[in-house]
């Protein structure tokens, strides 16, 4: 529990953040409110009931040797919508299928822009920090994170 509070405190410093709900009857491309030209992390929660459960952590963006950020095609939005998971196809297709398979009625996706003018946190470092905290508390990675 202490790690969850630490993780939430760590993420609170990122001011460019938002979230959205996704259900299988919605279009992920339409409900995703993450910015196109941004890098950072996203946390996916099973929001089927009041006790939300973290089921995945992802990130996008690479810091170059000279300290600049290389934003991958489409940034956070594209990574969430088109990123491959469960199959060699975008999440806009694989998430609804996986949700039906696991009887998950809703996902909450919370994203954080971690590399901005003032705050320069490497996206994969933030992702690793969140995953480490989860591993310490639960002894496993979130169920949709295959490896790290």
C-alpha cells in the first residue's frame, strides 16, 4: 500500500495528464484523448467495478544522446490506439477482443506527458518506476504486461 501512495505521488508531478473510459462498444480512436505529439506513460485499469485494478503500463518516446526527445509516430495517442498487444494488430482491435475474453466491461486509461519544457523524465524510466512499485506490492507485473 505504501508503494501505491509513492507511485501516485511520483505521477502527480506531471501536470499534463488526463484519462478516458473505454468499453467494447466504443471506438478507441475516438475516445482516446491523449495528445498526438507527446511522449510519456499510460496506465490501463480494469474499471469493471469500483475496485479499479492496474492491468498494464506502457510508454512512448526516446531521449536522445543530446538530451532531446524523439517522439515516435503519433506520440501517446498513436501508441495507445495503434500499438500492438495480444496480436500483430493495433489495440483498437485487440483490446475489445481481450476485454470480451476476460469479461472486462470497462477500461480506464490514464496518461501522463513526462517529457515537457519543465519536466524532463525519460518515459521508459517512469514506466519502469511504476512497474517496480507494482512488482514490489504484488510480486508480479500487471497482467497485460508480458515482460519488462
